[in-house]
């Protein structure tokens, strides 16, 4: 079984982002960039399937600038076998990413494509669903457990409002990861060194026949209003008084 894992380079989740003064987007200059956390979970899952003998090859793919090579090297250090960078400096929208992944899937013929449920920069939560539609493959989104049966199907569990949903999907399929699927490993130093020698191919959206021209117009990005500081009350009576007379919620 061959697995394709889509990983996005995003601003590290620990970084406090700055919005450009003109509201045109987030200023990413000199910020620490990392692998999207849900994509780390996708890489971890694929590598675990390989370690369990359920998958033969794990290919990581990223669409982004040259710097995304570092993110791909992290995936290689975690255990992916090879990587593909689809290099572009454009802001690539989920539909274009899905089309690019479809083109890569046509070349690589994977049995499953694993993605994060969402990228923490644009929070679109669209790419996996669009990819499944474009490929005409079944999809399992927000998965918290997954077990391939070795006979062409994968059983997975999704966390839905009412509880847990268990599905059986035929391969090839598209899977998107939720937080509880696994806890990604840290790459060890020897594996980071080994990853430098693993193959990393570079192509472009144009070479894959995909236009990355934007279809959406971003009107404005604003920071949420700053929260007012809270107060510590001395007694329950004071709390009730404040709720009644200041907040007027009682
Ligand atoms: P989104 O639909 O943008 O929230 O992203 C959902 C998932 O699609 C991410 O967790 C990644 O697995 C994948 N993805 C989105 N953008 C890219 C990209 N530029 N390169 C590779 N994978 C991506």
C-alpha cells in the first residue's frame, strides 16, 4: 500500500501573529514556520502504518515556497520515504491545492491520501473534501482512529456531535486527521541526518497543468477586539451584586 501525505508549511502555532497594518493579511516576515499540526498527525499515522507492515511507501507532498523543503525534510525525518515539493510563491487556495494533489495522485497512484482536517493559518477545512470530490474517491474526515484491513478497506472512527461514527471505506480513499488520532513523534537527530539524503523532487503547478490564480478576493483581515481585564471579587455577595447591577445578567 502506498500513502501520499499532504503537508502545509504554516506559521508555527506558538507564534503570536501580526496583521499587516493595511488589513491585507498576516505579516509572515521572519516568523518561525512549521508543519501544520494536523499534518504532523497525518505523517505520524502513515509512518505507523508503514512500521506495522500495512504500508510499503510514504510520500510527503507540499505546495508552497522553497522554504517548504524544510517542512518536507521534517516529514522525511519522521519516517516518510520521499518528498515532492510543488514549488510556488503564490498563496494557493484549497481548490488549487486539491487539483495539484489530484495531479500528483494520478502520477503516484496512492492507495490513500492523508491530509490534516484543516490548516491552522487559513482554517479552510476544504482541501481533503475537494480532493475526494475531484478524484471521485470515498472520504473519511476528522478521523480519530483508522485501521487498514490489508484487504482493500480501512475502518475508521470519526468524532461527531452525537458520539462516535465507525465507517468502512474502500481504498483508494481520502482521509483527514483529527487531533486524537495519535501523538506525533519528534524526529531524532540520527533520523534528521538520514532525512537529508532521502529523495526530494521539485515540480511546479504549471508542470502539473494547474492554475493557482486566486478565485477568492480577500477583503480584510482584522484582529479580534482585545479582551478587558477581569476583576477578582471578595465574596459571593459582591459577585451577585456585580452580575445584577453592572453586567445586568441576573
Ligand atoms: P485547509 O483546507 O486549507 O484547511 O487544509 C486542509 C489540509 O489540506 C491541510 O491540513 C493539509 O494536509 C492540506 N493542505 C492544505 N494546503 C496545503 C499545501 N499548500 N500543501 C500541502 N498540503 C496542503
